[in-house]
């Protein structure tokens, strides 16, 4: 089972057809899968669908239908229990980005967090997991697989948001501020805090 986000909608991809579920969508071809992504990409409301794919490996089926982009990022905490957030394209987000072919996932996560925020003194504590979301680039659907790492830093700033990436602010947020920010964030980002 894989959870894939398209805008605010969640697709739960699975190959087990025996489980009765509401909102079950059978998908037998790549064309049907792409059509579903297109439909959900234009919707604003949050919907959850259980998607039956015609393959024993749902992720393999997905990556055979659309190109995968591998990315890495960090959920950064300081000693006060605050989390480092970025503000990008009118949403609160966590720093992340595409892995370069010559680097490990950990190196990519550290580089992307530093580039997008200007933060220093980063240490990886452990891997949090992966999220999957669909986005459109140059008219083509892409699957972004993001590998997330729990990180620590006591760099209090000032920070330098990566403006060319649409980032306009970088701030430490306490627990109460995080809850407010997550209301204006993405479902895949909120998921990291649920499992946190």
C-alpha cells in the first residue's frame, strides 16, 4: 500500500482487490491512472480514494506510468522544540528538493535544507520516511518521492530564503505556531507531523 498525494487529495494505491472499501477506483491501465491524476489535479477539495492497480507492485505500476523525481528534505528541530518552516507559494512547507545523481539521499537532504533556508550546523538524527506526491512540470505529470530526515540545528538565523525557488520566509515555529501553519500546508507535510 502506498499513499500518494495529488493536490489535497490522497490516493491509497494497493493491489489487494478483496478488501471492500468506499471510494474504490479500479485502475487497469496507465492511461486510466493518468486520467485520474488529471482529474484530481484540477480539484481543490480534499478527497481520499482507494485505487486498485493491476499490478502486484503498485509503486512499480505508478513509476511505469509517469516519471519519478527523487528528492530529499528535512524536518529540522532546535533545542527549544521549534521546527524550521519555509513559506513558499502562499503555503507553509518544509525544505526539500531534487537529489543530484552524484549524491546520497542524506547529502541531498542536507544540501537542499541549507540552500533553501541558509541554515547552518545541521545534523541528521534519523530517517523519518518517504512521501509521494504528483505534480505537473512542463505539462507532464511527475511523481516526487521525497525521503525525509529528522535533523537538528541551533542556528537561530538570520536566514536567507531561496527567493528563486519561491521561498519568501524561513522561521522557527513553536508547537502552537506549527498547528496554525499546518492548516495552510500540504497533506503530505501534515502527515510527517502525525507520525512524528
